[in-house]
C-alpha cells in the first residue's frame, strides 16, 4: 500500500510540474532580469516617487515602473504571424530639470549596467535619448527615454525593449 501511495504522489507531482511549465517567450526571465535594472537609473528610483505597478496608471502624469512579460500575439491576426511579443520594462516618471541634466544623470548609471549611448546626428523632437546593450544570449536590447506632453512638460517615459526567446510575432 505504501508503494502505491508513493507512486500516486509521484504521478500527481509530475502532472503539477508538467502543467506549470507553460511555454514563455522569456524562459527563466533571463531577458527581463537584464532589463529591470534600467529603472535604477531614473530619478526617484527606490522611493515612493517611482513605484512598481502591475498595471499602467490611467493618469498620464502618475509615475510608475512596470514589467511587461512577453505574450503570444500576431499583431495583425493573420495566420503565420503568431509568436511572442517583446520583453518590455517601461516607466513613466517626473523630471523638472533640463533634458541634458536628465541624460547626464542617467548616462553614468546606465553605463555601469552595460548600456551604450546611441549618438544622434540631429536633435529629436520631442527630446529623447537611446542606449543599446548586448544581452547574455547575444541579442540586442534597446532603451529609449523621451519627454512626453510637450516642451514644458516634466513627464518622461523610459522603454527598455528586447526580443523574446523563440519565435517573435511578426506583421507588427
């Protein structure tokens, strides 16, 4: 009887493990774990001024940081374009200083995390800056920070984006 109970317990455990190992576009969160630290380069990081949230706030001025795991998508709904969406870390934050002061504030921190600034040949409108990083799997991640809401706005957005592991959605 004990052997039967042990066998049944092993079968139940195997079924639970099998069912919980659903496919993902970022197995082990290896890509996401390399994007999350980008938020530490932002003003207000580690304080209530820049909270991690589970949904993007409705208010365009509410500060937040969010992790957007890849999900199955086809973008255009056509057969053959189904795949994983990108891995994304996004943050809306406040900065009242100048664009150049923000980039200076962020640049040193992002450099320490392995990000390299992309030099733009002409000014962007709205102001923004890009960085790139080669991830441990050899793929490239992109990070952009842009001013939102016009030239006098103190609202900014950070987007750190990388391709998923496996087949990416196409037709986007």
